[in-house]
C-alpha cells in the first residue's frame, strides 16, 4: 500500500466516524455525554488529519504513523453503530457500552498525544525539504529521548521511541472484579472527591493486603475519572526506598517531553513544577502507591497548590499528619470475605468441601478480612478434600498465629500441590527489587540452571503459571503474540509480587545462619551492609542463588566472597549522576559453579559495565539490561560454555570493530542470542555468523537495525529468526535461503521491509511465518510456492489476498489474517 493511499484511508475512516457521531449524538440520548466528548475530541484532531494527509502525499517515509489510526477510527465507527442499536431499556449494555465509548475517546486522545510531536516536526520542516530527501531528513531530525540542559521540552522523536518510553507510569490493568459493598462505597467516596474542582491530597490507608492498590487501579479505570483526567493519570509505585529524581524523570518522559539533566532533588522538584505548569491546564491525577512511613517528605515534594486541577492520591499502610484528607480502607466484613473466598477456592463453581461447612467460616475468620490472605489461602486449598482443610486449620490453630498476616500467608506455602519446588520458585522471586516487573526471561535463565530444566524454559513458564494460579505472583503479558509461545520466546512476559508476599519470601530466605542459606539476598542500598560483609575474612557461603542490590550510595569495596556452590548470581543496581558505571565484583572469577548471571541496571540511563575479565568459562547464560556493553570487544573473553546471552535496552555501540572476528572464538558454543530494544544496533556483526551452534536469533524492537549481514547464511543451525518491530530493516539478505533448518521466521511490524528475497523459497523446513504489520510488503516472490512445509502464516487482513492463491499448492497452509494493527493497550500493563 502506498503512502498516499494510506493517508486517504485515514481521512476516509475519520470522516465516516465524524459524520456518524454528529448524527447519532443528536438522536441517542442514552450516550449523549460520551458521544459529545468524542465529537469534541474529533473536532480537535481534524486539523491534524488534514495536515497529515497533505504532507504524507509528499513524504517518502514509512506509514507507521498512519495505519494504527485508520484501524482506530474503523473500530470507533463500529462501536458507535453498535451503541445506536442498543434498546433504551437494556441497562446492562448501556452501562458497558458507555464505558467502551469513554475508553475509545481516551484511546484517541492517547494516540494523538503521541502523534502530535511527529506532525509538528513534519509541519515545521517539510517546506524546506525536497520530496526525494524528505524521508531521510525527517528520520535524522527525530532523535531519541535524551538528557537536555535543565529545561523541560517537548519530545521530537519517532513514534516507536515515544511508544517504548510511555509504559512506566501507566495505570496497571484493571482488576477482574472487586467484591463487596464496602469497597464499592470506598470507590464512590474517592470518585466524588476526584471529580471535585481544585488541588488536594488524600491518603488511602489500610493494613498490608487490604487491596489499596487494587482499589486505586479500579478507580483510575472508572469511565468518569478517565473522562476527566484523560491521559494525565500517572501511577507511580513509590516502594520503600523512593528515588525522587528517577520518579520525576519518568513523569516528564511519560508526558512526552525530553528529560533534562537532573542532578539533585531540589532541581527535580523545579523540573516537576515546570512540567505541571505545562500540562496543568487540564486536570492531572498523580497516584503515589505504597508510600512508607519514612517517606512522608516525598509527598510534600509533589504538592504544588498553584496548579488548580491537580489531585494526588497516596496509598500507604500509614497515616501522615501533614495530610488532612484520609480515607480508611477497612478489611472486608464477614459476608463479603466469605464471598471472595468462595470465588477463589471454587473451580467452575464446585468445591470438594461444600459451602456451608463450618470449615469455611473458621478459615475465613482467620484471614481477618484481608483480601490478599483470603485469595492466597483459598487457592492453596483449591481442589483439596476436607481432610486436607482440617489439617491446615489444625496447623494454624496450634501455632497460635491468628493476628499476623505474614504468618497466615506462610502456612499457605507449605506443600503446594505436594510439590515443594513451588516454594523454591516463590522464594526466588525475592531476588528482584520491590515493586519491579520481573522479566520472565530472567526467571527462565535462573531456573533452568538452578533446577536443570529444559533449555527453552517451557517448564519454567509452567512453574511461574502455578505461582500465579495460587495468587503468589501476578503475570503481566505486555503484548499478545501466539508466535512467542510457539518460538518459546517470552520477552513480553513479566512477573510481579505483592510487597507482603515479597516480605514473606525474604523471611523464608533469611532463616538460619548466613553460611548455610541456600539463597542469599543482600540489600546494600543506602550504604547498608551486614557485619560479616565488612570483615576481612568472609565466611564460605553455600548459597546456590545470590542476589545483591546496590545503589548510587554504595561505597564499600566488594568483599572477597567465597561462593563455591553458587549457580545463579543476580546483580541489581542503580548508579548516581556522577559515575554511571558499575564494576562487576571480583569474586565472580572464583565462583567455579556459576552458570547464570543476571545484571540489571534500574537507573534511568544506561550504565557502563566494567570488569568483564571476571566472567568465567563456567557461565552458560548471561542477561544484561540497560547496560553500555562493548559487544565487539567481548571477543577478548573466553566464554566457551556460554549458550545464551541477552541484551535488553543496552547500548552496544561503544566498541571498535577490530575484535569482530574474535566473537566466534569467545562464545563458540552459543545457542541463543537475543537483542531487544537495543536502539543503537544498526547491523549484526559478521563474526556472529561464524558461531556454528547458533539456533535462535532474536533481534526485536531494534528500530535502527537496517540490515542483516550477508554472511547470515553461514549460520546453518538457525531454527528460529525473530526480527519483529525492527522498523528500519530494509531487506533480508539473499543468503537467508541457505538456512535449511529454519523453522520459524518472524518479520512482523518491519515497516520498511518492501520485498522478500527470491531465495526464501529454499527454506525447505520453514513451518511458520509472521508478517503481520509489514505494510510495505505487497508482493510475494514466486519461489514462495516451494515452501512445502509451511503450515502457518500470520498477516494483516489486507495481505490475505496474496496468500489465498497459494493454498492449492501449499497443502495444510493455515492463514491467520488479523484485522488489528499495532495498538497501545500494552502501555496500560
């Protein structure tokens, strides 16, 4: 599809929706408020649509700014048409569809919040560019978000750079249900306060496990709240040790502005004030979730009374004297606690212990009306008989632990499904910082080596799902893509752990003497350290899993830890503005049994990693996140047992090419290589193609990757190649046709890819191809008919016509045509 046709399609879809809304808003009173809001939004963006069409007819750039918008307008038209057919007495549908209309309006506004900077850039520059050079120059002027001099400025970045930066402060996914009239009463009270005019702060306080965060998440998804605050809702997980500078950076970035260089908290507060002045013409809602008693000052830093339409909601286990408005969220009353327990313990409405049995009331009463305890304990009893329930109740009674929720939850960990390994996995989650998403890929790397699981991590994901089933963890999937499961790639899967559950896991890990623990979890933030850490002669530790968390205040030299049994090491760190470096500890060099190394930088900007020389030959898996790593100079290392290495949001452009040829010598047995969101990766080093055992190559969301090396055909063992969302990839090399073992090829959302090489027909074992979102790809090479083993193709609906004639030649071919384009739903996770 050519650019001008796509632009016309957007204009047509917009016009049809606009006309329908203007007609229906007059005649359908039931949805009048929502339709009037949509009409107002469409009026605002009409000039943008007209401007877009005018310039897109002249620009030689990809249609990535257009396609999702067209589909959005089409979906909006279908929704409005459905609303027009709903009977006025069908109150259930009226309620649900009014929410859908509000959600649609918010999605339109969110979409154009992102697109507006692009239109501004094009408008200001297009007149000075000739048609031939426009595409190149526009791409050059659109830079990534970066540190600027101390002023908040609008981002002029490409769409994908903006997209990948907006998720940090998005409201979490709405809970499936909230039980109880008491909770509904809290929702009504808080909603009424938020809809009032003026600037004010409220604290929602309750014991841990009462559902404060869940309540606020539900509130932020309310149609009226979303209608008022629109895309100006920021949900900040504060946690026990907040970093004000980091929070302000994320707030600035979330609202589409460049991040200035911020070195002090006072400067951060000034930048925050400047941001609120810029965006505060419209209502702003800030949720500060899980603020601890020692962090009262952080609330005061976010209060600016001169911002008229500004609301702050704080959730905490504590009350704060300086905040006058307080809402107490009470535990569930007995009847509502029993209903939540029933929903959690039954399967398809059935339970081996009949409702009404006295055991139900006795167990529910011990949970003290706390939703977290009710759901965790109920799911530990799900599917068990009465004898098992009685045993559990006796355990709790004999311990006398009636009032402590942690002890109550602890009992639910024992003998999960008769599989003690689940308790092991649960405790392992505490290796990662509080209130952070835990990449499933990191858990896979850790668990595969600790528990000798399958290489691809299928069993590890199954174990994670067991924890989720028991309510001991939450699973977040940021993008739904069936090909990820087929390729055994789980880069969109994340786990999260409630802070109380994390406390419980740490309590379990810390039992016994330090020397004898199987898990050693060290929090050295704020220069905190144990006595034994600073001793000249450190004890020999038998831990198989070691996790160390440091921050910018960490100044104690690394001790000479003795870790003869360690199989997995997790290094979590944050740097300060002065250093932005992190040195791998020297004791790694002597950890002879170390198999998995996971290094995660939680700072806002990438950090330089030093001491690569300590990495030993025993390592089989390495995962690096937000690291500046000299990929090519890794050729100096000798990681002969390394089978998998992953780079997430890493800067890998710092090395010279002199060591390129040595990469295959450094990692000669590599089986899997993953790059995700590595924006400075422009091409794959040739030396990678010399690694003969390489089976899986994943280069995803690397928006500056323009080409693969022609030598890719030398990687004869490749079975899976994933290139999805490499938006600048122009072509596939002809040599790809020599990959006789290739089973799966994913080129989805490669927006610049316009042709496939004719040699693709030589991929005799190719079974799956995903080309969804390849908007410029309009013709298939003739050789495609040779793909006799091709069984599944995923494409856009409009591309289905290219594949239909091939069904007669390719027996068993299943074409999955999707009408949806890329959307922003993942930002809400």
